[in-house]
C-alpha cells in the first residue's frame, strides 16, 4: 500500500512540474505578443 501511495505522489509531483512549465511558456508567449504588438503600434505612428 505504501509503495502505491509513493507512486501516486510522484506522478502528481511530475504533473505539477509540467503545469508549471506550461504556465511559464504561456506567460512568455503573452509577454512576447504584447511587446511585438507595442513595437508594431509605435512603428506605425
């Protein structure tokens, strides 16, 4: 029973790490889109 619980904890931990990576990539993408939009908008002025 203890071994099964350890496996479940490890899988949950890995899933959270994957979520954190996905969140970081999403944040970088949103910032990049914002910067590109601002540069495009300013260059058009």
